[in-house]
């Protein structure tokens, strides 16, 4: 099993400072759910073995559910792991809530950029058209050597005509619908404000605590975990990146002293065997470790 | 598009803004999604596996990092109005207008979830304070408990991406169970009004916690009244003009039903009250307050001794405040035929004969015990039964056999009759339950194939209705399920359970146990 690097290191070490800073991911809350937006942050958490769940439409082909795009929703356990490692920070708030002059400046800047983009794109469009014309003319005339001179002249004429007549309509300008809030690029200084100060949001529920301890342990062992609601468990446990591997286990988190009804136990075990996965009963022990128990049907015939 | 994948250098670390040349180049990029290969079972540290993983990851990141780039001409421009929690279109709407949005005061609006979905699809550019909102801004600004929660939006987006038409569920626009029971045509006028909302009446939030917003709406309503006073005055006659006689009729029908509905509830409670009294009520009505055996009625026709003056009746028998004095009956007696009836001997004999032969019903002791007509009928039935061999002692008490053996019915019906615990359906008794805040229907969902001729003003019956919850929430109890079912009528309620990225759909359905009886 791959042991993903930089997991267990205490993040406070002096020499790690630089490294951990670049590993700080920017979280933002949407309706109290922790979301990651920046590609770099998504890569960072994946590198640490955290999978999360993509929620948005994929820009390339938005009208399908097979593959989704940003934002990435973190499990509460993933969020807590990041904040305990001081690897999470709040993304800066929008600067569109500012007032008066500040906003005017941004608007001014935005308009300038749009204008510049339009100018550049019209140059590019003209060049594009020219090269297309050039290619069409030369390819159609390569066969006839005789008309080479005249065709060159004709080409010149066509190009000049194109220069004069070409207009790039504003509606043809390509614009970007940004995924991430643009504020940061307008103000690179904001990066300095990104402090790894993401609070550990209170989870009073004892079951949440058990889940977290199991998550931390399994994730520390290099497993990739995702939510297993539809399998009737707490986590799906993958031996490697879920992009390439199937899940092997369904983790069900229980406290050690919790009585389990036999029917519940049998139903999860039966479910697990139906989807070709092993059900793991995971209970954090008093020593800080986690006890794993699997249930197997032994066919005595 | 290899150059689009950002390198991790300092300068571009936070930049996901494309340069003009990148934008220009993106116009001709592919729209294909790379297919995912077969997954491996177990990581084995082989180079081959590592390479495949790397390739998958590269594809993944290039997909994820891709930015939306659209031609300005293909984008609909809109502005976010935070106070209304709506998005106002600034340029003509696209094809999406057929299934989304609403107009008010001659302007076109989108609900926040619709706007966000269209932003994600690359159809809409939303501005706020003259600056474009990013997708992130959209999520953070549009989704809240006042509009649509993130989980609800996940379900909304999931269904929209599958092609369904999804509208917010508005309980007030649904016909009441009573109207549904009578199968009344739904007032089209009402739906129309809902669609053409006044700007002030902000769309109903799917969540109820919106006190602050309500405050602001009332404020705005007042404001609006000031602005559109003239319009408001003009509106009613105009709407009368546009309603066809048919809809007018429908409307009167609905108003009359509401009247009847009021009457009906009054009536049923009355019945219930009667039922409640039932057992002790009937005997009191059976035995009158007046004991006629002790009240003497004067016989004016008798030729016996009768004084010409009648004493005044007992005042306790008279209605209050009515005083009756002594009554002189002599004048009355003069008007009555007091002659003795003389019968011929033949007639006398016949009378005698008749009297002897006739069995006088009134002499029957059991009949005398009957206090009213119903009891007499009962008595007759009982006697009939005895004659036909039904063991009377089983039937003359409160508890009677479930089936009368003289009645011939098919086996299936008989089984049904003798089943002591009846099966019930979801809707039974649901109308009597009080509403709860815990479970609410969020969306009406219409099937994708209806999109072509879908009309927002007359969407018809939804394919299903959606409730949204998460795996952390409790399972809805029978009461909640009954409530949802009664709210939804004959449209199935689907519960969308959101588990982070995954959405599973569940339905509670009535199940009729099969009966293996064929008559």
C-alpha cells in the first residue's frame, strides 16, 4: 500500500514551514458545507489521499452526471483532518461586497481587461483567418507551377482585402465564466492573508467522533475513503486512488461497548457480500488504535 | 490544450484566469470526455499500474481544471438582486425560458437555483455591482436557507442534468384534498397568477426560516405600492378581460367549493359530535320529557259527564310565559257531531268478527316496548331472522358475528369481511393530520420528454415530487409519509437522499398483499 507522504508529520516544524504553507488549502463554506474551489487545492488534498466529492457540472459537457466538476465537497472527517493538521484556511471573502470607490475601481479594471481581451482576440482572429486563407490558397495551387506568380499576387490582394474588411464582432469574443472567485487574481497580496486558521467545527455527536478516529486511522494507513451511505455503511475503503481501484471494504463505525443487533450485523454482512466487498466493523479502542473486525459467512455444509 | 494545465509556479498559483490567447484557443476545444478504463483490483507497485494511474489522474485534472469559455453572443446577461433573491435578465432569454424563470412587471427573472444551474451550463453570466459573479460566488450567494439549500441544489442540478424540468413546489398552488376528491378542474387562473408574480412577492423559499426576508418583502411591498399604484388599479379589470368565460366559470366553481368545504367541515364535526353522543342520545329522544299516562287529555266528544268549563292545564306543561285560563268548551261541543253511531246488526257482527280475527299489533308486548319506528323495524327483522333459522341469540346483542350465513358472497369478499385488521393505505386519515415543518416537498419534477410542449403557465401534473434529506436525518415516520402523500395527491413522492456527492432516490409505496383466492 502506498503510504502517501507528508501525512503524519507534525505541521509545526520549522523546516516544514514552507512546505506546509503551500499545502494549505483554501476552504469556503456554502450553506455550512466545506467546499474546495481551486484546482491546486484539489490536487493538494488528493495528494494527501483525501477524495471528497465533486458537486458541480463539468464545464466541458455540463449536462451529464457521469463526471462532475468543481467544487469539491469535503467529508466532515476530511475537513477535520485538514484543520487538525493546520492545512486549511478560509478563502477570502468576495470584494464585491465593498462599497463606492473600491467597487468602481474593480469595475474599471474589469472593463479595461475586457477591452484589452477583445483587442487581442480580434488580432488573433484576423491572424487565424489569414493563416486559414493562406493554407487554402497554397494547398489548392501547389499542383500548378505555372500560376505560382499570379497566385502569390492574388494571395497578397486577398490578404489585404481581408485586412481592410475584417471585423471581429463583439459577440464572437470568448469570455471566461470563472469557476473560482476572481478576487485573488486581482489582488495577489491576498495570499498573505491566507492563514491556516480553519477552526475545528464542533461535532458533539459521539458517533462523529468515532467516525473521525476510524477515518484518521484508515486514511493514515494509505487507504482512500469515500462516503458509503448507499452501501449502508460509514465509509467505502479503497486500496488506492478510486480513479483506478475498486473499493474493498465497507467500514461500519461502532463504539467498542455498543450492543449491535444481530439482524443489523447480518444485513450489512449480506449487503457486503452482494457487492463483493468485505464489511469491516471499526471500533476505536481506548489505546488510540482502532479495532477492525470482519464478518465472514462460513459455509459448513 | 496541454498548456491549459497550470504549472505550480508562484505566479500562476492562484491564477485560474485565462489570457486572451487561451480564451481564443478554447473556442475550438473538444467536448469529449475521456473514457475511464477498467479498474485494477489491487495496487501492486508495478510501473504499468503507476503509469495508468498517472494517465487517469492527468485526464482527471485536465477535466477538472478546464474553465468555462463561451462566446459573448451566446451568453445571456443577468443581474443578481440580493434583496429579492432573484436574478433579473438583462438580455433576451435563451431556450431555457421555456422551462425556467418567471416574468413580473414586464421583466424576466430566474430563481437563484435556475440561474446557478445555467451559469454552470455556460449559458448565463450573472453580474453583481457590474462585476461578473464566478461559479463560486453563485454557490455562496445564491444558496441559503432562504432560497435553496446546497443539498437541494445538488438534487436540482442532478435532475436538471438528466433533462427533467424541475420547479419549486408551492403548496398553495396545489388543489386542496377536498377539491381533489371532487375531481374539480384546477383553476388555471391561479397558476397564471403564480407565474406572473409581482416583483414584491418574492418566490416562496423552499425552507421556512425566512423571517428576515419576509420583513424585507413587506417593506418592499409598501414601496411597490407607492410606485405601481396606478398599475395596481388598472390590473383587476384587465385580468377580467383576459379570463375566458370558461376560466371565470371555473373560478366560481372553486369559490363555491370553498364555501361548501366550509359547510362540509361544519357538518362533519356535527356528525362526529352526534356519533360521540350516540349511545346515550337515542334513549333520551325515545322517552319523551312528558309522561302522557299521567297527563289527562279532555275528551270533548264523550257524552259522559263533562263540565262545560275546562280547568286550566298544568303550567309546567306549557311553554314559558304562556298563561291559559279556564276554557269554556260548550260552544265547541255544539259544533261536534255527538250523535251515537248506530250500527246495523250485520255491521255489528262484522265488526266483532274483524276484531276477533285481527291480531292487534299494538297489543304485542314486544311491540309496545319499541320506542320508535327504527326499533320496531329491528324487531320485525329479528323475528324474520328467527323464522329463517339464524340463531337469534348471536344477533341480539351488541357484538354480532362478522358474517350472516344466509348471505351468499364470494370467498374473496368473505375473507375480506372477516379480516379483523383491515389493511390501510397511505392516504387514509392523512387529511386529518396536522402539517409538520420537518418534512417538506421541495420540487415538482416533470419528465424530460415533456420539455418540447411544456408550458410554464400550465405545467400539468408532475411526474413526481421531490423531498430532499441526508443520510444523517432520521427516516421519515408514517405520519410524515402520510402527510407528504396527502400533500402530493396522486403524484408519487420521491425522497432524494444526499450523501455528500451521491444522491439516492427512494419512494415509499403502498403495497397490497396478494390474495391467493380466485372466486
